[in-house]
């Protein structure tokens, strides 16, 4: 006895494939309503935030994020 896919199952499968293809083509931000200028501002803000975090890491690596414990007097 040969099993076949019913028309309803085939229709549901085709719809699932179509929805998957559309979601892959449009991405998560489809219809977000952002202009090109808003996207550029958001990308610039993310880049600047990342650079500030890198600067904070470098400062903590070289101990520049806290006051020095050294004396301001000359010691001989």
C-alpha cells in the first residue's frame, strides 16, 4: 500500500515554505518604519558606544581609571 500526501498537507507545507522564504528575504526589521537617516544614527550610536567600552577596557588595563597612589613629592 503506497502512502501519498493529501492535498491539505501539501497546501500547508507549501504555505510554510513560502512564509519561511519571505521571512528570510525580509529579515526581522521588515516594516520597522525607520528612515535611512535614523538607521545611520543608530549605527553611529552603536559604534560610538562600542568604542567607549574599548576605551574603558584600555583605561582599566593600564590603571588609568583610578587615581594614583604615588606621592606627588620627590623621594630620594
